[in-house]
């Protein structure tokens, strides 16, 4: 019975691999034919390059290719144990992207508008609070509950 399950798992694995490969080829074809535009993949909406997006993209591809090579190089192919250091690197890379987006938002909206939800989200101040910004009093931080 174990032999049948092993054969079934191998067949299903190859079918999924072939389907994923075909999906990848279709995406590459759409990129080459110009139907998928990659110009904004690592750039910000204003056109400037984004180091955090580039880092996240490169880390993801390097780790994915390393994992693929580890799977293919074993006989029979099997999924290896992923070291915690690799997961930590992916987490740091993803975290740097999230932090950079947070910094970008506070630059565009303004920290007080972001905290109190008064920004418009498009980089412009809300007209109803634009003239009041100089007279905003920051409330004291509430005491820490014990």
C-alpha cells in the first residue's frame, strides 16, 4: 500500500510542477509581449527607485531559487527543512519594506494627520485642518495600564 501512495504523491507532484511551470511560462510570455508592464515593479508611484522593494524582490528570488535547487538536488526530490535564519532574513527584508512604506506615508500625509486620521491619503493635507496644524496640541500619553 505504501508503494501506491508514493507513486500517487509523485504523480500529483509532477502534475503540479508542470502546471506551475506552464503558468510561469505564460507570465514570462505576457511580460515579453508587453501585456504585463514591469516598470513599476521596483519604483515608487512618483517614478523614483525603491531600495526596499528591490531588496525584497532580490531576497525572495534568491531564497526561492536556493530552495528549488535544494529540492531538485536530493534524490528522491523532497522538501528540505528551512533554517530559521532564512526565515529571519525574509522577515527582515519584508519588515524593511513595511517600515519604508510607513515612513513614506508619514512624509506624505504628516505624522499628526496619520495619527489622528485626518490625512487624505494622497499626500495633500485635508483642507479643513490645514490652517489648524500650527495650533494642534499633542495630548499627553495616557498612563500604562497595570
